[in-house]
């Protein structure tokens, strides 16, 4: 009410819970603002009706297409079109005027020529999103995230919001005395992909207090709840190794990095991760049909 913004944006890259779009809409209407949702991370869940629908409440919805939607690296912008709902003090024939403004902002203002291979790939992805198989995938993505989160919490680890309702968990490492950049680095050496992520109260994005872990990619390889519990079993000793290195070499990153070199614990865990992940096919590739050269 103090600043009366013209636009309010909801959506985020590391929020494990549902968004209260109705509440955002009420606030936007109260101050006369437009409401935009960026659903980049959860668009696949929205398409499969496994996450709350922002379209009912938002004037504009934006998304990337390569995350939970499983499409090419691209983006989409949706906007309201046609007559506006009748409101007090508004002309009866008022219509939304987003189309020309958004189209002009995209081209020629901000984007180059269209990439036809991306458009074709996106068409394939959107057709896949209409299939029963995609719905099953989205359900499994959520189930796997819950299983991963519950298993970590059973080990007395702290998750931001105490669990998840979507495709990711946000792990608060601060109670362990660790930072996300160190854990991310060690996981990477073990061929486990996570990313460092700020948690509430952090002052640095370079050395944040958490890591973000998502389930869509490994769900696409056929992993179910019990497999994500095994993934959590890999995450647990990796944290133990990180703590050990930090204790022996120090908290400064340059000192910590020395403990990563020729570390037998890391090599052993990397081998275990490789053996586990190698038992699952990659989308589009069958291990049984692949030829290996010595």
C-alpha cells in the first residue's frame, strides 16, 4: 500500500511449497497492480495438474520449458486476452492490451530471430505433456521429492519448510556448520549434481547455507521412491566426508579444497554412485543396445 507497485511477481526457483495465488491476486487488486507468475520450475507439474494453477489468478504467466516440463531450452509467455471483467469505474468495453506490448518487447526489442529447431522441439514436448505417461511422470516427481525429503529428515537433517509439495527439497546445512558451495563441490566430485542455494537469513549467495536438490531428471530415468532413498544414502556419507575435510583442513575454501585432492573416501563414493546410476537407462538410450569400446 505504501509503494503501490504496477506489477507484482510470484514464483521462485527454490520454494518447496505451493503458492497462494488467490492471496497474491487479492493483494494485487488492492493496490491496482498486475500479477505475473513465473512458473519456470513447476510448469511440468502445472501442465499435469500436479501443482496449483496460476492461470486462474494471474494476468501474465512466464516459464522456461527445459525444467520439469522436460522440453528444449526455451521459454513461453502467456497473457490474458479479450474483454476485461466488469469493474466499478472501468469502461464496459475494456479489453486487455498485453498482446502487442509483449510481442513487441520480445521482437524486435529483446530477442533475435526465432530458432526453428527449438520451436519444433517445444511442440513435441507440449504434445508429450498431454499424454497419460507425462501425468504419471509428474506424479512420480512429487512422490520422489517427498521420499527424498522424508529420508533426509529421518537422519535429523533440516529442510527449509520441513518438507516439500513439489519437485525439490531445499536442505539447510547451517546446523551442520557447512556451506552450500563446499557441499556442492564435493558432491560434484562424486558425480552427484545439486546446486548451492541461499536459505532464509543468508547474507551471501556465493557461500550460502543450503543446497537445492530436484527430482525430475532422475525420475525421467525411471527412479521411484526406494531409489531416491538410496540417493539420500549417498548424500549422507558425502556430508560426513565434507565435515571431515573441513575439520582436518579448515573452513577457508582454499584450505578446504586441499582435502579434496586424492581423497579415497570421495573416490569410493564416486564408484558407488556410478554403479548405481549406471543401472538405469538414459531417456532415448538403452544400455543393452549401446556398444562400448575398451
